[in-house]
C-alpha cells in the first residue's frame, strides 16, 4: 500500500512515480505512461476465435478498419486462466504458433496484446482441478455435524454457514467448488473405489461437474466437487 499527497492536477504523474519507485508494473507506450499516453484513446481490435491460420485475414481486416493494436482474447490464446496454457485448438504448436501470429502482427505495423484476467482462475485450471491448491482463499468453512455419504441431500453443520456467499458474484464466474475433508490417518494407498465413490463421481458428471478424491498419510482425505452454477 502506498499513500501519496500531491496537488490534484499532479495525481497522474505522482501515481507513475510511485509505480516506478515501488517496482510495480508501469506500462509505457512510445515512452509515455499508459494512463496518459494518447495511444490509449485509439481504437483497437479485440479478436476472439482466431487461429494461427487466420493471421493474414485478421491483419487485412485490422488494416482496413484503421486499428493500431490487435488484442487476442483470453478464450482464444489460452485454455484456462490461472496457469494460462496455450490453446492448442487454435495454436496447434503452442507457444511457437502464438509467436508466429504475434510476429506477423508486429511486422504489419500493429501493437499486439494478450487479454487475460490476472485474478481469475477457471474451474478446469490446475489450480482447481482435480484438487484445489491449498493456497487459494476459501469463501467459508464449517464443521460437519453429521457424516456425509453418497445418499446425502443435505449437509448439516455445527454452526450456520454465515461466512458462505449467498450468491456466486464472481466476474463471469460459473461454478462453485465444495471441499469436504478430515484430518485422520488418510486412505490406503491401494484403495479400490466402491459404489459410494463411483456414485458421487457419476452424480457430479450428470450436472457437468467434476469429482476428485485426494489423501495423504496422516493428513486425512478430501473430496472435492466442482458444480456449474446458473445452468
């Protein structure tokens, strides 16, 4: 956190100074800070659904429309936000094909950008699937008041789940992740899934969700279910 005091008219320059002094990201276009650069007032092409084979077509369209910058949408260049693996459906050779597209755009005189949401993590990303990373912030936590098995339709807790969000509320978020675990001895290394585990996996699949089981000796076992919201 930084606290800056300056005349109102000097606020943009002061923010830039703070960014540079603190080593924070401070993008510049043609030597000018991004927030005051005239380039940010120019139109740019936000493109989705293109592949490496469409590069020349995009260049032709952007040239005719007078765009100065081409921004490739996150749903096009990456498979998931979080680890940001390259989307091989559109760029079969991964980063190599993405570089080909970016270099062709630059050679044609365009600035190139990759759109992404820095704080977003998609449900299919390795940070969540098959087992959520323990470093992720949890919305809420309660202690179970009764065992939960594959036939359960209600989960009872010892206290009201007041810390749980009433609505999903995320930026274009479309799923909820539920994790149930204990701190026991853990499961046997050579566990043979029974009817209960198979049933939970099948029921999650019916609603286009996912199910995962993780366990470590002496650290208990955890069931993780990711369920789409809002249909």
